C-alpha cells in the first residue's frame, strides 16, 4: 500500500527523497511495504556493498536482516522526523506513518534509529 500523493524528487543536500503532493494529516499510514528477509550471515556480504545503508536488523531477536522494498529506502533521515516506521515481523513488512501534519511539497523523513525523535547519532554522523 502506497499513497498516490507520494513522489520521489531530488533534495538540495541528501540526494533523492520522498515528498508529498498533498497535505497529510498526523497519524496517517502512508506506506506499507514488503521486505526481503535474509539470514544475519548474509549481512556480512551486504555490508561490503552500497546496500549496507539500506538493510534493517530484523526479527524480535534481531537475528536476521531485511531489505525493504517500496519507497522505504528513499526516505531520508532526520533526528526530528515527521514520520515513523514500524516493523511487522509476522507479515514481513514495514509501515510508515506520519507523526504530525505534513504540508504539500514537504519532504517526508524517518529517524533511522527507529524512534521518530531519537537523537542518538546514526552511523553516517559518527566520526
């Protein structure tokens, strides 16, 4: 499930991102995307590729990894994101939901830490 008003466009500093053609109310599910679940040992190989930045730890025990499909890999990171995501291990999917009103033309972001307002530095900000 993907809302039809979402689109991918270039950003000024982060490459491509996900944007909206419409105003979106808070607490709106905007995408439910399937994932490809893989064994944790596959992560060793994936970490040597560009896909490293797009792989999620997966499972209640974090004993697997997953590659999300849909627009999930295109959402940019923000420590104060306007969306949050939820993993459904049983359905092998990720759901994205807005945490506040998002205006027409605004970029939609997620916090790569998993919690929409988690300020812990993510891998590309740790130096």
